[in-house]
C-alpha cells in the first residue's frame, strides 16, 4: 500500500523522480489501472508445482469416466498400492499345533466318569487332569473317611428300612431301632421325619459303613440322638421345652365373620370349627357386624420356634344382650368332642335317616296282611331292597337285641336313649351284637327275607316311650346336664379357659 501511494504521488509531481537505479529495477512490470501502477511479483516454481499436485485427484472413482486420463491415473494408483503391500509382506507363517486323538468306547466312559466325580466331591470345574510326570496311577481309589447325609421317612415306611436304604448296615439299623423304640413307638414317627446321619470309615469295601451318629425329632417335644462309643451305640434324649398356653383370639365380626377371624390370626381350620360350633346353637345370618367373637384353642409353642394349633376348646359370641359360650367336653359316655354351654348342658337333636337304600313298599298304618289275608296294623315301614343290601344305623345308639324274633325273622333292636328305640326285621345276617354301641351311618346288618316275608325287604319300626310311631315323623331332642364331680371339673375348665389373655 505504501509503494502504491508513493507511485501515485510521484506521478502527480513532475519535478520528482525515484531515487536510485535499484528502485527502478525492483519494478518488473506495471499495469496501468487508471492512474496507478501496481507491480506483480513472480510465483516460485516449487509453489506452482505444489499447487498443481494438490489439485490432482489421486484416488478417483474407478466406476465413473472409464477410459479417461483421470480413470487411468486412479488405476495406476491402485496398482501401485497393491504392489507396495505385496513387496512389503512380512511372510508370517501359521504356527503348527497338536490335535489329540478322540477317545472312544470304554476309555471315553472312564474319562467322563472321572470328569463328573470331582463335581460330586465339591470341585468347581469337574475337568480331568491331563497326563504328566506328576500323575501316579493308584492301586485303588481312596474313600472319604466320613459321609454325612439325610434320610426321610416315607408314608408307610419303617424306621429300620429307612436307615438301611441310606447305607446303614443291618445290625446297626436294628440296634438303632431298638434304642428308639425304648423312648417312642416307631409307629408314631410321622412321615416326613428327617434323619441326620453320619457314617464312619469302613475297614472293608464289602461291608457297610458303621453308623457313627444319628439325630432326628421324634416328637414335637423330644429330639433323639445316637452316638457310637466304645461299647456301641448309645441313645441321648434331648427334651424340647413346650409352652402349652391356649391361644385366645377376639375381635369384631365386621363385614365377614370368617375374614375377620382370619385377619385376627386364626387359621382357616380353626375358623371353620368355630363357625360349625356356633351354627348348631344360633343362626349365622343373625350375627351382626358389631358382635364380638371369642375363640380359644389348644396351642403349643416349642423352644425351637415351631408352633402347633390343636382343637377348638371354646367358642364365644357376644351379641350384646345375648351371649353364647360353648366349651368342648367329653362326658365319658361316647359323646366326646361335643360342645356344652357354660352351665354344663348340651342339647342333642337329630332325625331318623333312612336305614337302607330302597323304595317304600308298605307304609305305616292299617293294611291287609299279604300272607295272613286280614286287616291289621302295620307298625312300621317296609323298604324293598335286594338281598344283601347294607342296613345303616339312622342315629347313635346301643344294640339292645340281635337275634331271632318270631315273624320278624332275624331282628335287631337299637336303644337311642330318651325313650326312643328302633327295630329292623327280616335281616339275612347281622353285623353287630347285643350290647354294642353303634354310631350313625354304621352298618348293623343286611337285607334279607327271613320270618314271615314274601320277598327281600327291611321292616323298620320305631318306638317312642314304648309306643309305635311313624319312623318318618320321629325327631329326637334331649338335653343332657352335668352334675356332681363332672360338673365341678367342667366349671374348672371353663374358668381356666376364660382366664387366658387374648393374643395381640
């Protein structure tokens, strides 16, 4: 810019000239742009070559402009690169390796067994060791000195058989069974009982391992352990402390008696027993949301933490003005397990069910006798059924007679108490004997055609206070009351149950 201004200034001043010949030679050529003269400097050769090479495309697309100078130049570049790679190849050769011969037959089975065995002994991989100088062949495989295992008693299994199945010798199993039988009955051991066994070292592979230790839970309150000492197996008792305080659960009925009792901590089986007990005394539909339930059941808690819930012992229901209190009591007359009210009374009720599966061929009342041919009172019902059909007791009772009775043939009479009795005639054979107590649904005999009979059928009579009544109309209802020593024992049980604190 300074040179340009100087040239313009000299051109405008005619009396001035550029000083020195070097200054005039430094201007090679000038172009006249109006009144200014601008000198142009020459570009060096190497710069011009570098720029030209920079403009050349050395790697053009060989798929375009095929046959042109640019294409041939790209082909030459490709060939040159390939030649360079070929000439500079380092000559790497593959490393020779060794391929082991595959195992077949017995050799493969032996190797497979050896590869699995370490896993069974606690190894992490199970791979077999390759042959080397450190491997020495063994004359025989060493055994583990001690084996610890468990066995489980199955349903219908015997104690001795379970031990022998686990590897205990016959003599040791018999000795262990004798020791255990001295403490608990072997038949009382529950299926699923786990036996912890320890088998020791044996001196001969042809014999069973000796039983060194045995431990298991014989009862809910007892653990048993067997140890081998110099004199043989010895038994050790390990009692378990048990807290047998009954379990008491109380709460509001709410929207659902079942759900509320379950939410309060009662088991499903216990709630079902409670509902069944109170349903016999009151209507379930009449229980309101504001009523309160009271449940007391047998409860055992072991020192080891296990819990057992037994039978329902008390069923209470508070409905405000009406309170229901039922206690399980065994009166010793074959009526165990019934619920009595807190005053020591129980109402027994029932209805006569049909004693045999058959059709009514003759009803109760006056009729013409099929054999005698005249009108007479038919004191029962005739139920036609094939010979040999089972006859069931319609309600509980005692066999007052079982034998031959004139025209009735083979005859059974049951005494049901409270002045009610029933009779069954024309039986083919008996299933009970005189003096025997029977329960509802128990087979007492079989249909036949003995005595005055025209065919196989059952003649069924019922007496109420010695008078014949229609069996289909009879209903039984009686109230039993405790007295004396039984009543005092019952009252003591009620007081003990009501003294149990509710569970929280």
